[in-house]
C-alpha cells in the first residue's frame, strides 16, 4: 500500500478500515504520506496499528500538506501517542483526527 500511495499522486481518499494493518504497515503508509501526493482523507480505523504505527503517521503529518481527515479510531493507541498525534496536526491543514475507541488508557 505504501509503495502504491507513492506512485499514485492523484488519489484523494483511501479507506483501509478493518484490514488488520499492523504497525509495520502503518509505518509504510506514513512514509508514503511524506510524498507529494494529493490524499486528503485516510481511514485506518479498526486495524492493529498500535503506538509505533500511529507515531509514524504522526511524523508524516508534519510533512504532509494535503491530508485533512485522518481516522485512527479503534487501533489500540495509547493516550501519550494520541496526544502527540493531536499536537502534530496543523490547524490550517488537518481538520480531523479520529482517535475514539483506542482502548488503551496509559
């Protein structure tokens, strides 16, 4: 998926809900988000991303100038990483970061 995202600069919405994406897969998606693609909506809810994958996506948010909606709901992400994700979003660009039902409290 990460390589396909890098190659397809015209994709605007990607829905990968319920696909058992691990932290490794999320890290590859994060790397792809750093490219100059046109992706605006990314749905990764109900996967197995966890803290390492979410942190990689958070780093990508700093470099990505197009993404406006990111849904990481129900991915077992700790509150600390959730806070870093919220801090990484740039108000003028990322309008929504969904983190509900992440299940981990500390």
